């Protein structure tokens, strides 16, 4: 077999089965990483404290750098009462094309009383031909707070590639004290009419969602969010306030512009939800 073909992510013969289970706790006026268990190629860097001991930053690493058919990644995070955690990733996630089996990532977050969790990953690039499933479940205590976003790039537009083959299944569930406050499921079949429909993606290749919960927002906070413009000409974006939830959406062609817009919202929302000014994770600038 051609050596280059043998090394192709699309033809990977042995899927990765990987899991990461993290538990954070409040200790001595600070947040600590109390437990860190992993199997397969999922890790975090050591606990980081760029904002002081009150909040723990951690970078989730997937050393293979890409997810191929048959891979399954499971990330579980338990944030104990009054602990504060920010999680991000070192770079874009890549979902490679698959000749058959689906790749999957499942997130399970639990946030205790008075605790806060921020899940701010960099974008996910879904290659043409990928068969991917992404799910997230967030379980919140009565006074827990959460901010999270996802940015999806469908195809590699800079390389002239569109997402013409494959499937993408999405599922997100957020609940507070066992009561759902956000349920969303979707399936994108590559090449379907939904991609160009005005009621769907309207021809755009980058789609993003930001979800935030845990505070009653002041009128001036919402006005500040709505005043933030995107860097990308022609992009569409907006936000809605639902009971116990703020939802922001982005449609465009630039993942960088999408992240910049979400980061701008985060700058405004973080003081309201987390009680602290936004401090940009250093990894975003490397």
C-alpha cells in the first residue's frame, strides 16, 4: 500500500477510544483540580491560574489532533460547589472524512451550587466526507452558572472544499435541577437543501452558537451585547433572551470572525454571569 495512503486519517484502521474525567473543587479560597482520570489520547495541561487561585484554567488536549471514523471521545467535568473553571482547547479540532463508521464526541458537564463553568473551545473543522456526532449535556444546580460556545466550519473553504458528502449530528441539552432549559437536536446531511435554504444555513459555511445561563441580565448588558458588530462583511448574527438562558447565533464564512464576535460577547457577559472581567486565555494568541 502507498505509504501516504496508509497514513491518511481517513483510512485509520484502529479507532481511538478516549475518555477524560475531571473534578474540580473549592479548597482554601481557591479552585483546585481534585481528580484527573484519562484513558486514551485525551489529556489536560496542568492546572493554570492566570487570574489568581480563585479560578482554574485548563486546556483540553487531544494529541492525535484529528478525529477519524470510529473514534469516540468522552469528556466529563464535575465542578464542585463554589468552584470556578474555564476550559478551552489549544487549536482547531479536525473531523476527518470517513469511509463508513461515525466519529463521536460526548461532553458531560455537572456544575454545583454557586459554581461556574466556562467552555470556550476553538473551532471544529468538519472535513468533506466526515460522519460525525457531537453531543453535550450540562447539568446545573440551582445557583450554578455556565457560558459555552461551539463554532463549526463545514468544509475547508480556504482550500476550495465544501461539505458535500457525509453527515453531522448535533445534540445539546442543558438542565437546571433536572429541568430542561435548552434542548436542541439537528442533523446536517451534506449537500442537502438545508445548506442553501434561507431557513437553514443560507449558503454559509461557518455556524456558531453561544449559550449562557445563571443570571438575570441588566438592560445595559443586553444593549452592550447587541452593539457588538462582526468583523466579517455579510455575516449574520443575533441573540435572544429566553427564561434562564441567553442564546447567540452566528452565520458566516470566517471562523476567526465568529470567534472574535463570541469573544466580544463574552467580554460583556462574563462580568454579569461570572462576576469577573474577561481575561483572554493565552493559548488563543499562540
